[in-house]
C-alpha cells in the first residue's frame, strides 16, 4: 500500500503496492486549505487505513492462485484480458487428447512393462518418456493387473467350490465314530421312536417335519433349533431320511441324544421297499448317464470361456455342478406323498437351515387347494437373492423351453415348504417331474443345469401358494452382506449356497446363528474337534 501527496498539495492518493489500482484519491481545494479540511481528511484516513491494511494482508496470505480479494481478482483476469491463457489448462487438454488416442490403441507386444510404480517412475526419469509412451505404459500395467486379479478371482472360486463339495474332517470323524458306536453300543441301536410312540408317526394332530440328509451335525442343528424355538415341542415329530452309509451314525446320534418331549424317526432309503431304482428308472439314469457324471464330476474349467464370463456367473455355474444335485436324497422330496401315505400335511426342511421361531402357524395357513406353500424369490430388496425368475434357471434359447415356459414367471424356494399331501395326491406332479428330467437327459442337460429346483418349478406350476417372506430368509450361504437385523427377524434362515456354516469358508458373522445349536459338550463332538 502507498500514500502519495502531490507537489502542489492539491491531491492525496492511496494505491496498492503494484501501483495499478487506486484505492482512494482525495482532491484538495487549490487556493486554501483550512484546518477543518485537514482534520476531516485525517479522520477519514484513520478510518480507512485499517481496512486497507487488512486487504493487503489478505492478498499476501491468499497468494496468486487461490484468492478472492479485489486485487487478486485483477491478477486472475489480467492475463485473460491480454489474451494469455493458463498453460496448465492447455497441458491438461493435450494430455486428455493423448489418453483418448491411447484408449483405442493396442499395447505393443515388445513394450516392456515395469513391475511396480517405483520402477515406472525410475524408467520415466532415465528414458525421458513422452506423454504418449507414459500413457501406453500405464495402460499396459493396468490391463496386466486386471488380468491377474481376474485369474486370482477365478482360482479363488474354484478353490471355494472344492471346499464346498468336500467333507470336513470333523464331520467325517463324527460319522465314523457314531457308526462304530452303533455296532458296539446297544443304546445306540435302540428303536426310534420307542414302540409305544410309533402310532404318533402317522397322527395328523401332530406337526410333522421331514428332512433328507446325510449330514449328522446339520440334522442335529435343524432338529434342535426347531424344538427349542417351538411353543409346543411335545407336538413335534421329525422324520429324518438318510442314505444307507449314514444310517447307523444318524440313528446313533438321535438314540444317544433324545430331544424329549419331541419325537424323532430315523429311516434309511434302503428301508423303503418300493423306493428302488427299478421302480424309479429316471433316477437310475441320472446317476449312470455319462453326460451327467462328466458334468458333475468332470473338469469344471475345461471348455469354460472365462474371458467372456463374469466371476459371479462363473460362481453360479460352479454351484450348479455340485455332485449333491445328482444324489438320490436330493430327489426324494418329489416322493413325499408316497413316503408318508398316512399324513395330510408336512413341513419339508433342508439340512442347511436354522429355525428361530415357532412354526406351528404354518399348519393353519389355507393353501387354497394348492399343494406347495413357499416363499417367492422374485420379490425383495436384494436382487441377487430375491430376483429369481424362470429365465435364471432355464435355457430359453432351447425351443422346448421357449414354447412351454414364461421367462418372467416368478420362481420360489425349496428349503422350507408346507406341503398339502392330500391335494398333492390328486395331481400328476411326480409324473411331470419325471417327464422333464428325461427330456433334459435326452438333450444332454441343455434345458437347465441346476439340480432339482428347475424340474420342480415346472412340476408345481399352478400348485404354489405364496407365503410371507419372513417365514424363510435365503442367501446366508452366498451373500456376505446379509442384514443381521433381517436375519434376527426371520422364522427360518437358510444357508443356501457354498458357504455352509459348518465349513471353514462359511461367513464368520453369520455362523453364530447356526453354531449356537451345536452341542459342543457332546463327547463325540468334542473328540472330533468340530469347528475348532
């Protein structure tokens, strides 16, 4: 800031330091300067000088590039008024043009890419890269990183698939020890249920639950959670159906760990006289068909175009190739009316669920003459879990599928279903199921890929009664960001997917909802180091 008094004493000028801006100019009368005028001038200066001082300080502190004061505004507008642009803006415009060019170019095969950012900076200094070379090099490094990350993700999914289809050491140990106990301990072989309770197995005043499983630990959690969550456990009857190799161990567990006052029946597939491969040839074909065996047990990577497949889609395809989908136990649900000829209603449960609320109201739901009370999976906040329609499960490029089904038809969930067996017996659901299974085999699995749900979606068309979604929450086996509050509110939570809670790949924050029903004080569980 400068104060300038003319030689004639006729004017006083206050200007900024650069001299270009006059902040104040006072003219004084030519002939006579009175003391009153001088006094008033001094008062005005005394009032303005502090503001001028503050303005000057702001200019100094704000600098040239970041400023809002009047003086700094002049510095900004000055070059533009004189026709001179900002060089940094021109450099950015040129660099953006180069990036657009590089975006459409292929990376040269002979271009050597640095291994890391430090090496990139070093080579830039040594070789004096121009902007285009730098952009090409950076693009090459990013594309290489994307390929490596993608390959790692696919390898992770493969490893997870193998982990999901294997039997954990602890669970295998539990089955072996209980099977041995069955042969050596008479208590482990006692009749289930006791003879006086046998009539209750077909008593329709009780609530009958059915589970098909070869996993002893999982079955124990399903039964335990149902009994502990029930308001009337004395009205519960569980029918646990297993295969021949697991029967002895499964029987031992429930014989040695009764859940009184509830009732448990354990039966092996071999104990149903009519359930033979001769009577159900389509299931025999499922197990012996070369295409089926290669699909479920062959090389899961061969022939897969991973460059055109997203990791999420690849994961879905791997899950569809789980060997469990060709298991007889997985198809037995379609024979519920024949398995339980004297029962009117049953609740079917998968072995990877946990019951958190009393389920007795399910028996009071009016299905309106329909067979299957199920939660629809096309309506919900999470599109990955609750966005399932027929187009997800079926190959609509196949003429047979395209002419018979609607791709937008809503799907529903297996895992917790209330079945009206009386209404079921009046339908041709089983025959439709068999018919479509045969067609899929003849087409070399080109109608659909995923297990038992697709043929069931077809067979039960027109026989499904939607129930409230709060009865059955899905996705805990493949959805890491599942809402904990929603889990707590659900009547049944379902760990469908690869990340089962009894596996090491299970989600740690969701496992406690399942593991709290594991009897860790049990001798066999402790000795087999379950989930340690």
